[in-house]
C-alpha cells in the first residue's frame, strides 16, 4: 500500500479519535487500536470507507500486542507511524490509593506504551524508517495532587521517549512525545465543573484545549517536516507548563 500505515492506540474516542481523523486527512491508512469494541463500526464510518481498520487490543497484554503487530505486518508489510495515545487515570491521594490503582495506571500508560514501542522499534529499525509519538501529559511535571500514579506513568513516558530517540536515531526513526494540557474529551468531562474551572483558570490562555489541538501537532511530528526533531517533549497546554501565575 502506498499510503503511510499508522497505528493509533486509544483511537475509539477523545484525542485518539481526532488524531486518527487527522492522519486520514493526511492520506494515511489508520489502524484503530482500542479495548472498546462497541465503537468498531462507528469509528470506521467516521474515518471514511477504506481509510481504516479496527483491531481490538488491550495494551496491557503482551500477547495481544504481539498478535496486533503480526496482523498489521501480514496485511500491510510495514508500519510507518505509531501513536501511543491510550491512557487511563485513577486519581487519589497516595494514602487512599490501593496498589492495584497504581499498577493499573502504570500498566496501561507506561508498560503498554513501552511494549508497543518495542514491537514497533524492531520493525522500524529493520525497515530504516519510522515515526513514533508517545502521548505523555503536562502532568508529568508533577504539579497535580492525587496523581502520583498518573504522573509516574507520564514522566516514565518522557524518559522512555528520550532513550528510544537515542537508540533509534541512526535507523531514521524519530521518537517524540506530546504533553497535552487540559483537553475537552470524555476523560476530562468526568471531572466536576468546579475542578474544571480551577484547571482552566490555571492556564495562561484561560481556555480548554480541543482534541484537534493535539492532532495538529501529531500531524507535523509524523510528517517529513519534522525529520530533524527527535527525543523532544512538545507541550500543548495553553501555556500551563510555564508555571503558576499570581496575576
Ligand atoms: N484529556 C486531557 O485533558 C488529557 C491531558 C493530558 C494527557 N492526556 C492523555 O491523552 C491520551 C488520550 O486521552 P483522552 O482524554 O482522549 O482519553 P479518553 O478516556 O477519552 O480515551 C482514551 C481511549 O483509550 C482507550 N483505552 C484505555 N485503556 C486501554 C487499553 N488498555 N488498551 C487499549 N486502549 C485503551 C479507551 O477505550 C479510550 O478509547 C491519554 O494518554 C491521556 O492520558 C489527556
């Protein structure tokens, strides 16, 4: 297939769905990967006939990840782009957080991303081309109470991204991360109105981001326009990562 073959995890909704749409507009074929099977038909309709394929995969499972990559290579013979977007939260103060909630968030966000990167790295190293983008979070900087598990997982993604950029650079594979701030998705729609307003007011731009704000940056990072950029963490957060504001 002439189109660039892209895998996007967590593409059933939210930021991942928007990334998948943008990649289709960029003339990529998108393999939609998610645990949520209920949206299989609707997401493929949304992306347009012949532009995508849905493959169910829980990124906590090494076996499911291995069979996902096997299937993609058997069908398409290559993988040009991997966007590791799937992620979960399970917030609480550390004294109220059971170990299973730490394990769950780290298993999906960090170990899942690592396992996806490992399979892609083997293929992209051998084909001497590839673009990997990992979705971290502005929270990796460590200024959200109640997110010790999430922050550890997203900071882990930052370290992982930098090391993989070192390991894969000479094979013409770029590895970068995007760190979103507050974006309007089903994940954030579960927060209370009061918390949302506090978070919005902490952003210098005083507004909520849209999934497309992230998709636009991904479009650039997987294109030839970013060939000299690797190992970078791009904050797309309305300026929140600058730090707290007094005025
Ligand atoms: N929304 C925000 O404000 C925000 C901010 C910073 C970072 N992020 C990150 O962006 C990414 C997407 O966030 P979102 O807001 O769109 O979330 P979302 O909850 O709306 O969507 C996440 C998707 O990932 C899928 N998923 C969850 N666990 C999975 C698993 N084990 N295997 C495969 N798929 C799985 C879900 O089914 C869902 O479709 C996440 O990594 C999140 O941490 C989001």
